[in-house]
């Protein structure tokens, strides 16, 4: 089944008593904020709701959302409903086996649909964040929205829209922000902690990016090897914003990063300015996402971060001549 209305999906959620919430691996703030916003709202209804993620979170994520907000161990038999947020790909779902026509599962997303599907699906590519879809769902089903719920959703909305400057930002984005502020979202606290705060590690990583990036034909890019990560004492989540930093360069129309987050597993991320869509390039390498912001993963035992970057650079140059 596809394109179920949010009201119908809310009725399915209300019938469940124990819900497992998933997002994509290496979750960004939209993934985390959407999952926690839904989780806390359902808990206010007296339901058990857990955000399932086994990955270590960044210091900033724990500072903003608190410690231990994820449930690392997953027992399928403990839940009667499974919900996926902000993730269109099976390859980025830790427990993709619980989704599909034969399970009581729901998929909510704002990306172009790929290969992950639930029994009930709702996608809206006009939304700049999955947090907006969760907000629409909560309002459609008359679920409670308190300050905590609103603040989590605001974090997802703000970051996925790039503080409301990305090309995916639209009137709905500002309307959602208005609603969340009316519900009590603490935007001032979030802005201080996310946009006006930096740890020493984050400063060192940013310095690394500025010292190692390259630009060719209006394409800015940076590579990070396993050795680089060890030298910086960084984990795989610490390099999630490289391409977002590089696209700020006024000479760059496209930016990308290649990070060897695990041995021989290379995670790439694109950002681009309007008029330079890059999603099809990401899809060619098994990734996906938005027209101007997308990502993916390449596993190759013979490759290096540099060789993968050369391969991607060739494709970008070919597309944009």
C-alpha cells in the first residue's frame, strides 16, 4: 500500500501499544529530531516508543538531545508496530527485515522513494525535512505536542533546511517553524548550542577541512582516511558536515566529501547550489537523497578515499562539462 493519508496512518499508530522507531544509519539531526519528537509524543499517550539505533552519537547530539536517547538492543517480539523515518534505503536501515507488506510497518519520508517500503507509506518530497512530516502526522492524529516534542522537531527542521537557507526551503518550512515555536520549541537554546557553539574537536576537524580541501572547475571536495580520523581522535559522525562547509565557498557550485568511516567503507556526501542537481550522481553510486543534498556509501577493498574521490570527481565533471 502506498500514499496512505496521515489521518489513516495515525489511526494505525493509535491501535499499537509498543512502537519501534528507526531512521537511517549515521543519523543526522533531522533523523534524530524526527524520531525523538514522535517518540516523546507517543509516550505522552501512554505508549511504549523506542528510537532504535546502535550507533555512537556525537558530543553535540548528546548535548542537544540528552544522553542515552537511543535503544541499542532490538527485540522484534517486543513491538507490534515498526516506523521508519527519513530513510528511503534498505542499505541504511539497521533492521530492514521488519519492513515490507508482510509486517505492521510504516514509512514516513521526504526523499525521493528508493527501495525501503513499509506496509503503509507516506512520502512528501515538497517538505524540507522529515520533521515537518512528523509534525503534520501529530496534528492530523491530534497527538500531544509539548515543548520537548516541538524542540526536537524544530532541531530537525532547522538543520535539514540549513537554518532555512537550503534550496529545499519553502513556505511550508517557515509555516512549520511558526507552528513549532507556538508549541513552545526553544529555538534560542538550539541556535546557541548548534550554530554558536563548537567543541575543541569540532574546531580541529574544521581546521583539517580548510587545510585539506581542493577545488577543480567549481567543484570543492575533501577526503578523510582512517588514518586521518585516528589522528584527530574522531568517530564516523564527526565528519558529517564537510560538504555543507565547502559549498559555502563562493567559487563552488558543487561540493562533496569522501570519508573512510570504517576500513574500506567510504561514505560520500554531496551539496550543490541551485541549478546543479547531483542526486542522479549519488544514485549512480548506490546512494540517494535530495536534488541538491544527497549521500551514499561505497565499499571497495581495493580503494582508498583518494581513489573514490577521483571517481566521483570524474562523474561530476562529466555531468556539468
